[in-house]
C-alpha cells in the first residue's frame, strides 16, 4: 500500500489504527552492501550527480529506524494521533 492509502485506512472508531514510517535508505552495523559500496564509489570518484545536484535523499541508521517504529507503536496504542 502506498503511504497515503495506509494513512487513509486509519479507522479509530473501529480500533484499526495505521501509521506510515518509510525511510528512503536504511544502513547499520551489518550492512555489507549499501554503505561500503557508496564509500568505495565516492572514494574512486565515480559517484554520479544527477541533474543540478540539488536533490536530497535520506539515510537512516537502523537504530534510529527502530526508535521511530517504537514511537509510532506507542502513539498508536495510546491513541495520541492526529488523523
């Protein structure tokens, strides 16, 4: 489901609560694909810039992602949400 569809399915009257947590790229201590490849590519001056180079993407450490999921769960189970 897309983010807006997921949030639109929120139905507190029937005790069906939804929340969307969707980081772009997650990395962590056992990451042996994304971060090593990024560092190697950047170190070899082969990192491409697309367009004007003003676009931004988010990199999230797995610990921060897990913390966000815990906050989301707490928010849902304690009914402190905004529709």
